[in-house]
C-alpha cells in the first residue's frame, strides 16, 4: 500500500502539521518541523512527499446536492465527468439527485447510479431516491426498496419539483422514519410560481419578467417543518434562498424540530441585479435573490441556522443556455468553484474560519446523509479522505478548463480565491498539483 506524507499543512487552518497516509487511512498527524524550528515532523522514509507549504488541509468535501444527469442526459454530464469535476473541487463524496431519465424512483435505477459511481473512482456517489413515482407528486416511490438496495438510500427528494401535496409529504416523512431517512424538499409552491423567470421584486418589474416570489418558498418550508414536528421525522430544506426562509428555519430549530437546511454558493454571492444582462447563465431555480437575502443567508450560515453548503451542481449543454432568456434551462455548474466562493464570501469576510468551513462542507453534510467514512476528523485511524487548498491563490475562472462536461458557470471571467491542489479518496490521489490524477 502506498504511503504519502503531506508535509507542513495547516490542518483546518491551524498550525502546520505533517500528515502520514498509509494505504486507505491516516496513520499519524504530528506538528511539522515548519512549526518546530528545533526539529519535529514525520519521517518521509518510504513515502511519497507532498510539500504543502502551509496550504489548508480539510477533510474531503461532501456535496449533499449534485445533479450527475446519468442516466438519460449524458449530453449534460455523466457520473464519470461529474465525479471528475467533484474531485477537482475537493469533493470526495456527492449525493446524486433523482431527476434523471428514467427517474431514480426504483431500486434498479439507484443501484445503477451507485455502481457507475463505484466504476468512476473519482469520488463516492450516494444516490438520492425520488419521493414520488416519476417526480409527479401523486404516489410514493419505492422508498423502502431503495433503502434496502445495494445503494442503501437514506435521502429522498423530488428536487426540481416540490412535493406540494401535504398528505404525500406527511406520508413520506412517516415512511422514512423507519430507517432514519430524511426527505429533502425543493420548497416551491407551484401555483405561486407559474411562468416565473426570476425573483419577484423591483428588477423583475422593471424587466417585465415573470416573478418567483419569496413566499412560494417560505410557505412550503413553514408547512414542512410543522409536518416534521407532527410526525417526529427529519426534513431537509434544499437550496434555501430568502431572508424569510432563514427566519422560519431559525424558529423551527428553536422549537426543537428536526430540520436542516442548505445554501448554494451562488446564493451566497450573486443577486438578481445580474439578470439585467439577460444572460441565461444567471437563470436558476430558486432564482438569484436580493442583496438583503444574500446577507441574511451568509449570517445564517455563520450562526448555524443554515447547516451546510451544497452546490446544486446543475450542468446543461451549450444549446440549453445559449438562447433567449425565456427558453433557457435553469441551473448552474458549481462543483469546481464551490470552495472558492465560500472562501470569498465567508472566510475572507471573517464570518467563518476553516474549521467551520469543514463543518459546513464535510462533517455536517455527511452526518445529514448518514454517509459513513466521510466527514471524519483528520486524525490517526481515520479514512484518508482529504482536500489540500492553496488559499493564497487568486485566479480568473475559465470554464474551458473544467472537468465537467458542461460550462454553464456564472463566474466566467470573475476572479476568485483558492485552488484545490490535491484531493485524496481513501489515500489515493484523485487530484495532484491541481490536475486530475
């Protein structure tokens, strides 16, 4: 088994340490001789050496919300290209959403996605099962069978669509209790968002585009946290995007309701003012909101009201975005830029330190998804799922260099900090010196 010595890395942003990987696990973590002028550090004998030079060492990132598109939309992404993008962004595990073709609403489809992930080798892929058959919101999917399958599904979501029927949502919450599962809700009241093209507000009024009101999200979240309390089950809120949603989740947590919530990197940085360009790269669901919402989301992520960052990586082929706004698909790629956006919006603003970034991008998403072997401390005996980040790096985003099959990034041409130089999946390097291994 290969030994790898990561020398002089700032573990969770702390003092430089040496980390020895032996096979699939971390063998030893010791203060580095960089930190101890008189000596110290681990011997490199028999080990490949990675000179970290004070880079940030984090546990491998975990994304609870990724669209890999396979099966059915391999023109947008495949499990292989999506996991290559994930590794490039520092992720060692992703949860793959169910809105594929066919929909991942049976044991057979989730097992197919799970096996494709095993074959790709760039990161672990944990399928998410659909809540309802065909994402149609009318009949519960085979939740138990998906859980009992080889994929061991614990997270269920109709993401892309809302489970808007309160009875169906209640039944799903009751069902998943049997195996400690969680329902991840795309909070969007469909009747309030018919024909919606962007956030409802001043900009939508000026542009004459159909508005997606904040209350369409907030009303579903309010209903679902009350249902979760009534049933005594776990509910997770996908891509929370408004200041009002933050207040509802904060209230629910104060009552002891078992609710968790995620925010995307793009909702931490971008606002609906960008839609004035009519560039469809900014078209996303839920839509980009106001500056007030962005600031509320950052504060909520900092104080723990929002539990995690999830990318909602939504790849689309060129023709689905290079068209007029009204005809364009909704969504943005995000795996390869997520950590940079979080550094820019949360770390460099002083809202989070690197240990807290690890909590929100590794420890907590793995815990919510009940994913063993990920989101673990950087300590002897733990799985060697690690990400090394050059936080001093500054660079302009160029999608031509993406590993993803799609290029629909809202950050093209924008300078962002940080670059993942190495990613390790159970001790095997998937990214070396910023390039896929």
